[in-house]
C-alpha cells in the first residue's frame, strides 16, 4: 500500500484523517499515485494538479525520504521506501507567505 | 415572522448570520471552510436553503461547495472550470498576448427558475454555467468573442465579477468584467455585445470612449425594471435606461465617485446606494468617515447616511460584492468591510448597527429574506 500524507486543508476536503493508503497498479510514480488518489477522492481533482495540463500547482510540493521531489518528471519512479509503503509521499502546501 | 440570513464571504472562511425580522439580535455561524478565501456565496431564489459557495486558495485552487439545508452542512461539488476549446489569448501588461488561465470564481449567480442551474463568473474573465447543481461546468465562450483579445487585467485581476439575470427575459444576461467593461447577451449566452457607450475613462484608457476596456466595478438592477441599470465604475456612478445601450453619469454631488458596490432599494426602484471611496490609489473613505450615500431619485442628488457608522479614523474599504438589500417591508441594507465589520440597517439606511466587528476581511455579503 502506498501512503500519502495530505496537508490539513486537503484532508478536510477529502474527509480523511491521517495518511491516505492507496493501492497503486504498475510503476509507482508521482503520476500513478496522484491518479489513484484523485480516483478515490474526486474532490481532490484540481487541488494538486491543474485540471487540464496535469502540471503541479505552483504552491504545492512533493516531499519523500527527506527529498524535495517537486521538480521530478511525473513519470520518474518514486523512492523504493515510498513504493513499499515504508515512507509516505508528502503533498505539502509550499511556504508562500510573507 | 420573517427571518434574515446573511451569507458573508471573507478572506478566511464563510459566515452565516441570522436574525428574526427585527434584525436586532444576530446569531453567527462559522467559519465554514476556515482558512480558505470565500469570494462569494449565494442562495437559490427557487429554494433558499440551497446555497452555493466559491471556495478558493492560492495553494489548492478552486472548489464549489453546496448546502441543501441553509448552510448547516456542505458538500463539495464540481470544480472543473475548463475554458471551451483553445482558450486563446488576451492583452497582457507588457502589450503581448497572454493565454487565458483559470484562477478562481468571483461570483455565483443562481438561476431564477432552477436550483440546479448556476452561473459562475471567473478570473481570467469568463462565464461558466452548470445545470446539474455544480457537478459539471461549461463555459459560455461566446462572451470572449466580444473583443476578448483586447481585454487586459487590472490591478485586481481580469475577473468577471457581476452577473445580473433579467427576471422578465431568461435569454438576457448582463455581466461586468474589471478593466474590460459591461456586456449583454440576448440569446441566453450564445452571443454577446459590449454595452459601454457613454462610459468615459480618460485616466485609464488612451481612447476614453473605447468600446471595451472600461473598469466596471459593479452593476445593479431592480427586478421590476430590468431595463434600468445602475453602475459603479472605477470612477463615476452611471445609469442606463435602455438595458445598457447607453449610459449617463449620475455621480452628482457625491464626495467621490470612486467606489465598488452599488445596490437598489427593494421597493423603491429609484433609491440607490453607494459607498464613496477616496480614490483608486487610496482605497478608504474620504476624510476617514464611513458613509453610505443614498439617492432617492436614481442618482445625481445624494445624501450621506452616517448614523451608527464610524465618522473618524476609519480607513476600511467596502468591496464590490459586499453590499445587499433584504426585501422586508422596511427594507434592510447590509455591507461588509475589509476591516471585518458587517453593518446592518433595518430602516433603509437611516441608522446602522454593526452585526459583527471582527471577522476576516469581508469579500462579499448576500442576504436572504426567509418566510
């Protein structure tokens, strides 16, 4: 099972507590994990990625295993620790205040 | 006894304020959607317990929420605001063409006849419609054919913020867009025409009489006279007696004709309200005095309404969607400020009282008059 840690606002929107656990088929990538996440929680469509381009929203970041993976290509495999469910993929609202 | 429900959108959530017909004691519910910007929420005139809210965030984008029980419970509905076809381009700050990019919904206007049909005004400027209660949204893209390539964003963004439905003609809709102007359709949204003749913008446009490009802030209509429109432009208060075909200035003796909201008394179609703001660079009331101005003759001659409003050291703003009137016999009027106050008058503006004083900055105020 893949674990995804959502920021508080998206947990509220999806009506979940704690990490989300997802079954993901095939290679474990940003795209496949987010596809599974949005399929299970349709209300999250458009909140992490643009509806049309599927590009990451500007103030959303992806962290895992103490790395910032935000700028990785969406089909790059995620770290093994995420693929095995040992570590979560963090979806993070970027610091954007002042 | 009748009841009043105020729907207040703020920078950090939505609030629902309720009172009985006396409008003296208010109950505050909220924040709903705490931490999110609520640009607007509005109830269906067909079923007033059906409410729709525009919830947005710079981080996580746009949501539309719906309540079917007067705001007690909410559910997210659809948020797929996708421009029709190839989005095309509009004028950008540097003179180049820039593609349309969806940012947020500024205004929701429920249909007058169907609680599942709602219009949504978006930034970048476009009009969307749902006919399934918000699950799916479709752009009425003919609007952008009305010289959309010449529109360009103002300081507040290129937003479609005003949607006025003609209660006598379902085919006719008026919209207004910042730094683009006012537009009208007479075929339910298929085709649109600019309706800006008579607007003058000598300080904002190289051609002060341009067909598009005027910064319209708000349009109001009394439902009994859908051909008469009142407009608060960036500068100037305007009036049209022919459904926007032409406009005349009615700023008259206002201390400043800059401002954002404008509204019409529920029972007196010639009684209108504005909140003068000092200037486009000083978004606060002249002389630090918060004054609503009322004209009982459709403009030109105005009286200041001050009783109960701060008359010194007041430097808040009142945004375009933050004023509303109820339809009780003694018409109530309400407005919210960027300082977080919501003021209510139960006597058509003669006297005012704060309903709440310390909300987040108020973006919008709507009122429902309930049986």
